[in-house]
C-alpha cells in the first residue's frame, strides 16, 4: 500500500482534527502518500481530494471542527453515488481509506466495502459515544465537559431565581452525555432513552426539594428520551407545580464545537496512528476502538448495531445523590 486517504463524515466532533493529524503524520512517517477527502462521502463522490503533507496538519490538534469538513451525504445512500465514489478512488490511485465518523459513516462504509474491494478502517468520531467496540468515541469527552460547564452556569441562575431548569442535551438515541453531565452537575434527575423514566420518583425528588426550599433544581434530559423532549416534560411538571418557575434550555450544537480536552487529543491521536497501522496490517471493514486501554477492531456491522450498555451504577448515583 502506497497511497491512503482520510476523511471525516457525519456530525463533526472535537478531536477529529487531532485524529486527521495523526493519520497524516503516521502515514507520511511510514512512507505513504496521504490524501485528504473533503466533506466526507460528498467529496469522495466528487473527487474533492487534496494532498496532505506534514505542514497541512500543523496547529490543528487544538482546534474543534474538522479541517477536512464534513457532510451527511444523501447521494452516498444510492448505488450510483457509491459507484461514482469508487471510480474516483480508483482514478486517484487510493489503496486504503481511514474514515473518522459515527454510526451513519460506518453504515455507509459497511455497504460500500461489501460492494467494492477497498481496504477501509474507521475511528469512532461522534460526541454521542453510541458505538459498540470502544469505551469512548472521539468528541465525547469534550462534549460532556462542554455540557457540564453550560449546566453549571444554568445552575447559578437557577439558584439566583429559585427555578427549575430542564436542560436538553444531545446524544441522538443514546443517553451518555446526559448521564455524565447530570452526575457531574448534581442534577435532581437524568432522563435517558436506555432506562424507562420513573416520573413519580422524579416528582418525589422535586417535592422534597420544594419542602426543603432547595433553590436550584436541574433535570437533564437526553434528546432521545422516550418522554419526548424537555419542553414536553416541562409542560407536565408545570401542571403539578403551577407556582414553580420552570424553564427549558436546549444546549444544542455548542456541544459539538470547541477545543478538544487533553484526554480527547491523546485518544484521537492514538486511534489515528493505529488506524494507519491497521490498514498496513491488512485490516479491512473494521472500526478501531479502545477497550480497557487496548486497541480492538470491531467489524463495521457490529459497531453500528449495538451500543455499549449504560452502567447501572451511574443511574443509581443520580438517585442516591439527588
Ligand atoms: O451525532 C451527533 C449529533 O450531534 C447528535 O447528538 C444529534 O442528534 C445530531 O448529531 C444532530 O445532527 P445535525 O447537526 O445534522 O442536526
């Protein structure tokens, strides 16, 4: 293998740049030519390729977003789009690909590598932490810290005004961001899709807090929770506590941006380096992850089918400490 390519796809996440940098520098160090594919699968279809050298990744390890840009590609969902992408790859002489992305990226990669003969490995890049075969995804650590900082600030104002805030965080159909940021900010309750919301228990906590005149009340809601989002839950709470000032904050895309944490940069760098080595080792159609400090390879179709289980002790922590 003499020429490899790297791209980022799907929702961007902090640490993607650190991973790109590691792929490029490892590739060059091992004597490969490295191509950057711009805007994910869209760029693959259009042949939007650039040559990467050492300097092209200078100064990016501390930056959020992705210098290669990203996209959610509808065209790649079609057989015609994938065929065009493969033709562009062949034309450019690319012999192996590193994809940095999440569930959608690897769903595409799984189909693509079953249709066409091209070595393809992935590193998990998503704030959601919703992939199987890794203890963390690139972006997750920064996102939970961003959510924690934001909720800390909301708590200040909740305390000043004696209010209840429902804070909705991202995570698609996973509750990892909600659970960690909720524990770290001392939330009264955390509502996540992985566990059925015990509305009565949540209301009992609020009852107690009302009685003890606790001023700052925070409920963290994962966007994928089955109760249907922070606004809906706020309406139900308002019925029970008409006199209590209830507010909703949707944290939204601030969770996707910003400078990656130290942990993120180190983990993303390691995964980037290992991805290049895996390609050279002949690995194909696998996502690289880190489990108990070891690098493991998980076939794309498994990585996207399940996600790791929520630790029940963390749910207990929320209840115990509320
Ligand atoms: O997968 C990352 C993520 O931020 C999810 O948490 C969220 O549901 C989704 O992407 C939002 O996607 P978009 O930015 O395309 O609206």
